[in-house]
């Protein structure tokens, strides 16, 4: 057997589930050295989570499956694991007990356990929170607590499965910085699966992954260092993954891509040398139709515990697309729930004669049908009071519109994550609402899925209001952006103006879209999409 | 001393004793006093008033349902009719027979006792679940030699119970938003039942997903269901808690002894004339 200095290694790993025709993982060779940082990339369903569980030694064991090949661990090396949703990992009512769970399982004394808890909470910036109820912490704090619970085992490696997915930009930045610090100060090796590649591969960041391992269909598509974008950018693009904005820009300018302008420095240099600096006007905003919803002075409090929403005004025009932005707990979901009629406002009033549809942040909660067609025929049958045949016809049309026509007989909960979200939206759109309200449709979805969903929604023609933590998504897809802070609407205006207001963004813990940063670096007027920017320059060159 | 401040082991002991008394005692009056105490403990558990009201509603329904059911279907003698309906002719006579439908005092009392037993045990259990920190409960369960894996499962079930209720509510709301009207006069019962059954799908899927993530998380933190020797911290009992422990244990021992002696007397196995007062007390009061 080959000897290794690696902390963790997989050699020829193959994982199969009984009754499945294809292996979930196939021919995986991977080594993790002490202090190394690897980013695991791949489209949804490519096997990232399975790979991480096998690497951490959780599979086989958690499920009935068969693992062939070799998994090696350096003597005494322990592996900590952190998942996407902190709410599903935390079970204690005291932060201390949550973090102490691991050390106690190791049979450590209470004094040693106490030392480790103090150390781990300190490392994640939660010193003094020993008695806090985890349920009462913010999203970012919960994820930090989950990290502390893993760190209390004093692991040599941390395996993280999309740890930023449910966090606002500030929370995600905090966790990214914390991971960099843990690696620098404690030498903890990191393996991280993530959809938001742009922020991790941005060369302006200190630290960050040293290597990208791309999975596709359960196999390693390629494995390259992050130092040279030329080695990974074209391949990530081939897998349909979103690159850092500079690389994405170069992809849309064929000459730049052909010249190898894959990373920020090269793309910037190439652009300055080859492209004309035309001061093209900003794209005109799509004018909205007549007003179909108006809310004045909305207020709401949960069980009298302070205001989740206070004095909020909101209006919506026919066919308009509005993004709700704000940090975790700023009142986005509460505002959406009030607009949808899910909750009665404690103060203020809503005037709306238009039919409204609403999708939850977790689309699975909506999927109650035996088949995808049952799901989309549900609303036509119950809301529009159509007969079975007519309801099914509407249901089929909604499935086709969302690109799910071939899935009509499949069980909804057996579909992939992106398909489940599209199905939930199709089920709502089948009732032909004039307003569609979407609560964080981008959570846990890769960018391609979200864009495909929003394209379908736009094609439907309904006015859409969606909450999101992704400022680039808001810039590209929304006509208007509404920013909330501590339950109050602090900005409401054209998406481009609001998202370019750096003072406002700093005050509300939001990030400026990477595209606007890129436009500034290029010295050109702000654009809402890369396509728009590329088209403007093509025109200027012509 | 409030319920929340009691040490978890004391609460578990009280819960066990409540269960013992619930199966040993027969008199509705004494069962009623004990069930009332358990309900008081539930109200003082520190849980939100919505949860407490929901629990009290469920307990009241169980009590009333058991009492009525036994009252109507009591078949032993003697029995005293409180209310009755005796059809003389027609379809009612064919369907119910000449005895018709009647509510019997002895059956109602028997059902009341059964219901109070359920209320006593369930209210005590809910009071413990609502007022105890999961970590402390885990420590207490392992102190009483409950296997570690089983104890952890019980504790996490309590922790995630409210989340499941929230997911079920969300699924229900989503169906209502898409036009589902559960009113029986608007919906054929079979359609409503099919939709209601369908609501279980996302809830079960959520359970499986959450259980999978939690299992992976705790396994990565060294948890093994069959593990022995995991020492969990427990605080020392206060003087008042010791007093409570000894009081309930002594009362339980005395009750078991008295019941045992009465059983020997009732079965004609052992009898002493000087214990007649004890036999009378057990018969009349317990």
C-alpha cells in the first residue's frame, strides 16, 4: 500500500447505493495535507455532499451503501463536519452544552471539556455566549456555533458543506474570514463545497482555497490549483458554474476569453488595452404598468417581542420585478408574508385586488402531491374550480413552462433541489396569479437554477417580489430594490441606484454587486448585466 | 421552588412516581387531586401559554372522552342510569334495541378514573418535557441507566417536535394558499382526506432530511449510540429537593405496602384483625 503524509486520503473510492444503476461516487483519488484548503465545486447533484461525507468517514455508516477503495486517515487526526443548515445540527438549549457534546462523547473530564468549550467559542468570536440559547442566535452566529462545536474536538481538518448558503452577505463574509483565520492560526485543513465560487476565488481576498476539485456525475472532472485561473476557469465554465465576475466578463467577450483573460488581472489588462471606453448610457428601466398592490404603514410583531416590521410602505405595479434586500432578521420574510396575506398586519393596511401566489423559502413544504402533475393541477382545481381534465391541462402547461414537462409522473420529493423549487413555483403559477411572491428562491440553489427559474417567471408575465441575499441576482433581475433594516424600509428605488449606493449598503450590512465593482474597475458606467456591458462595448467598437 | 428550577433527576423521579400512582390508585377523588397537581406543574412549567393551552385542551378532551365512552358502554352490574333514550318502535328500535342508549353513573366514574390516570401521567410528562433543558434531561436519563442512544433520541425528539409542528403548519398554509378549502360543506370528504394525507409527505420528508443531517453532525462529534461511560454533568440536589425525593419515595413505599396488604386480605391469603382500619382506608380512599 502506498504510504502517505496526508491527513485524509481516498484512493479509488467508489460508493454505490443498493438498487441504483449508477455509482454515487466513482474512482475518487484525493489527498488532504495538513493546513491545506480545497474548494469542492460542481453542479447540483454532482456528488459534492456524498464526497464530503465519505471523506469525513460518515459514509458508509449513516446510510445503507457500499464503499469500495481505500480511505486513509493519519493517526490521531480527527475530522470536524459543518453542514448548510445550522438549525438542523444544533439541538441543545445552551451554547455551552452544544459545544461540550463532542468532548463529552470523547470521555474527556469536565474541566478539559470546559477548557475546550471556552477555547472553541473564543475562536469563533462567541466568548461570553456560553448560556445563550442557540435558537435565539442570528443565522451567522448559529453557523459560528456549529463551527465551534466541530472545533471543540480539536480537529486536524474541517469538512464544510455549503456553510454560507443560508447567511446574509455579512454573515457569509464573517464565516469566510473565520475559516481563513483558523487555517492560518491553527493549521486546520479545510475542504469546502460551495456554489458561490466568485467570492471564494476572488483573487483580491487574502487566504482562500488553494485548490479546486470539480466533480461531475460522481467523478472527479479535474483537480487544479487556484493560483492560475487559466487552469480552472474554462473548465468551471464548461460545467456551467458561475465564475468570479472578471472571468465571467471575459467569457462574454470571445476575444478576451481566447486571449486567456481568465482572471481579474488579465481581464482588466486586456479590457484596458483592447476595448473602447464608451460612456454608454445606463439601460433604461422597464416601465411598470398600473399599480396592483399598495401597502401603507405596515407593522407586525411576533408574540409582542418587538417589531419585526414597522411603518413599512410598499407598492407594486403590474409586471414589475422587485427585490427585497436586508440582513438576516431585517423583516424581508415578514413583509412577504403580510403581502401574501399569510399574516394579518398589526398596523397599517394592504390594498390589493390582484390574485397572489407565494412560495416558501423551503419549497419542499409545498409539495404534497403524489406526482408533479398532481402538484401543478392542485391550484387550478381548488382555486380556479376547474374539472379534472382542465386542471391537468393547466398543470401540464405550467410544467412545460418551467421545463419540467418530462417529469410529470415523477414524485415531487424525488426531484433534484432545483427541480423541486421550479415545481413549487409552477404549482403556484398554474393558478395564474398576477403577483408572485418568492421567499429567498436562491437559497441552496446554484445560480443556473435560479436564473432559469426567474426566466420562466418573467415569461409568465406576473409581477414578482423576491427576497434575496444575492445582490448580483437583485441587480440583474429586479427593476426595483427595497432595502429593509431592523423592520423598516430604508431604501426603495431603481435596483441599479439602490445597489450602487455604497453608504446605504454599508449601513444595512449589504454588499455591493460584484458587477458594479467590476464596472468601476473598468472605469465605465454601471450596468445591470454582463450581457448589457458586453453589448454596449460591442456597439461602441462597431 | 418552581418546576423549571427542579433538578432533572428529581423531575424524572416525580414523573416515575406519578406513573406508579396512576396505575395503583383507583379513587377518582385522590386521582383528581394528583392530576390537578400535575396540571398545576404543567401550567408552571415556563412554556408559552399557547403550548400550555393546547396541552390542556388535549388533556380535557381525553378526560371527557374516556368518561363518556365508559359511561355509555359500561356493561357491569350494578349500574345506575343517569340519562337514557329507549326507543319503542321503528328504525331506532331496530338499530339500538329496547335498551337504547344510556349513560351509567358507575361507568362514568370508572371512565373518569381512567381519564384522570391518563391526565396525571400525561400532564406530568408534559411538565417535565416543557420545563427541562435537553442537556440536563440527557444527563438525568443516563443517570437512571437509560441507554445513551435511546436517551439522546428521546431528547432530540422533544427538541425537534415543535419544528415538525411548524412544518406541518407551513404545508397546511401552502395548501390553503393554493385554494384548498377544508370545510366539509365545500369539499367532498374523500378529496379533503386525500389532501390532508398529502400534507404528511413534506412533513415526513422534512423529518428524514433533518434526522439525516443531525445524525451526520452528532456522529462526526463522537456520538455512538452504544457508548458507555459518557459522563454528563449534574448539579447536586438541594436540601428541599432531597426532602421532596424522600417524601414521594416514602409515600410510594407506604402506598405499595398498604395496597399489597389489602390485596392479600382481598384474596383471602393473609388477614389480621388489628389491620382493619388500614383495609378500610385503602378501600375507601385509594
